[in-house]
């Protein structure tokens, strides 16, 4: 029996290498989990990745029955068919490990040792691939939904105009305004997708320099003042007049604008949005706080995900692409910092951007 309990250098083959030496080298060189099971369904060899998957609490695998280690009936049947019928099998299984449930593509094949069949199982970990596939499917589903909604509205109003409404002076300009608004929404969504893709791919460079934060916040407030007035929200610049941060001007403006814009949209009437800053020896903290309804704890963990919506109905009413917070997260990390959120139901929400000073 062979137990490959820890990685080591693979032996170079020589003229007098034994079959066990060759097997040892194959097992120890592989990144995939490998098990060998004999005709009595006992494990006769296992490498390090297999111990990481199946060796709970550091238990030795060699010498144990397969049923003591793995409880998946389809996997048992695959190994049984290999040792009793000399049949190869490919299957997919989900197995609990010491950390989490993981997915594997498994290939089980028979081979002979001294006239007896044994089964060689290779476990290809596809957990990460499946996660990426779920993210891809969710992204496609979300973007289809986000584009379909304004596109449906555009088509409906175009058809109405074509059916003689274009000659109706009381409504034709209103219909055109709706078409423009939805087209701008689609344009904004596509622009944000392109922006996020560029950031995530590492194709964005930063020009880090010392910036006077209070003046930048005043400019952002001036640009958003009309939107704040329409929603009866007061904007408060609580940044010290002499406060400075180290950041890329355009990207910092983008982050704060996204956060302030969200704070206005999801605030309550006569509410307040406050931007403040605290400087430390090694980092600066820039916060955007609103007096809205707050966010439930279950939603806080997902708030920075692309297209994640707490209330889709309300989001449609106030607009937005659903990518603003994801962009803020990636831009903060691009600066070597982070963004965090805290919230109290009924009192409001605070987003904090952490910017390193070095």
C-alpha cells in the first residue's frame, strides 16, 4: 500500500525503478486528487490532493474502505464496476470537504496488478469553473433584463407614434421624451459595462496625486444639485477645508459621484446626504452618509455585486444601471484601498472609501 501524504520531488526514472516507484512519482506529481482501490474496495494509494479532499481531520486514507471515506453511491458503483467488470466510468459528483462542498469530474478506470483488477480514480476539481459559469449566466440574465425593459418601452412608443400619434401635438413630444430617456438609460448601462470591464481587466492606469477634497466635493454637489432639489434632499459638505487625500482625481470623483447619486436616489424626502473625511497617518477615510431607510443586514454582504438590487421596483423608479457600487469597489481596490458599508434600519446608510496615503 502506498500513501502519498505530502508532496515531494518526483524521482527520476532509472533502470531499476520499481512499479511502486513509478506509481509514487505519478501520484506525487499530480495536482488532481487520485485514489487507487483494490478488489475488496479498500484504498491502497492516495496522493496529497486526495487527502485534502477526503482526509477529514487529518485521517489516513490508505487501508480504509471506500465507503468510510466517500458516501456517494454513484462513485461507489463506478469503482465497483472497475474492479469487478473492468469497466471505465466518467461521472460528476459533489463532495463535502473540510472547507466546503466541491464539485468534481471523476474518471475511474481499471488496471491489473498481479492478475487482480484495481480501480484508479482521478478527481478533477471543477468547483471554480462552475462558479464562473453561474456568474456568467447570472450576468447574462441580468443584462438581458436591464436592456429589455427600456427597449420594450422604446418600441412601444415608436409603434404608437407610427400609428398616427406623431401628428398629435399634445403627446408626440412626451412620447419622444420617454424614448430619449430610455435610450439614455441603455447608453448609460453599456457605458458602465464597458467601464467595469476595463477596470477588471487591469487596463486602467491611475495618476495618484495630492488632492484638495473639499473643493472636489463642492464640484460634485454642484453637478448633482438639481437632482437633490427635485427629491428635496440636502447636500452637506463636512470635509475640512484644508483636507487632502492621495488619489486619482477623475476616479475619486467617479467614486464619490456614484455614492452621492445613490444616496440622493434612495433617501427620504427632506433627507440629508453628508460627505465627510478623516485623515490618518497611513490612510484617509472618505464617507458618504444618507438618512434613508437603511439596508437590511442580509443585503449588505451582496450590495457591491454587479446588478444586485435590494428593491427592483424602486430601482426602476429612480433609475440607475446597477453597476455603480461594483465600479466603486473596483476603483477603491485599484487605489490599494477598500470600500465598506454600514447601515441602521430606519436611520440611514454610510459608505466609506479607504485610501492609503503611501
